[in-house]
């Protein structure tokens, strides 16, 4: 961009002229210049317009109960979570003992995420009839 601006025959003397020159550069860079690393040397704007855009997810019921809980996996490889007034033990695995985790809870759906790396360690739906939530449901 700096080279392109310096190469222009008429240099801007006001902020408005500089903005107009920058707008010209953006249009050239995104809409007219073929990009060497894109398929068929497409322009960045063409590729951007052709990709699907993210949309909002399905709407949730307003009465959901969302929580975030920070915990550490105990020596037996479990974390505890209070659900409906009772403690539930969630098996994460002994290989993760001592690992700091974040529990993302939405009603009975739980995700156990490694607090440092963000790796998803476990995803489950709590069985309200069981205290221990094993890794493989029976």
C-alpha cells in the first residue's frame, strides 16, 4: 500500500483527498487485482462473496439455565457438578488428573474444555438418574 501511494502522480494535500486515494486503493486491491494464491487468480472480493456466511444459530428457549464453572480434574479423573441440587461426578479420564478445566453447562448439556488449550475433553448430557456420568453411557 505504501509503495502504491507513493507511486501516485498526484499526492494528496488534504485528509479528504487522502481518503479518496485510500478508497481507490481498496477498490483496486479487493475488486480488480487478481490474487496469485487464490484459485483461478480470482479477486479477494469474488472469493469472499462466493463463500457462505455465518448465520445466527437456532433460537433458544428463554428459560434455559446457563453456567460456566472452573474446576480441576481430581486424581480419579472426575469433576463434580451440582445439578438439580445433587452432586454429579463427570468422568473425564485419569490421564487428565490435575488439569484445569472449564465446564460449560446449559441445562443438562455439559462441555468440559481444557482451560489452557481450549481442547474439548468431553461433551455429554447429564443423566439425572445417575450420580456418576461415565465416559461411555450404558
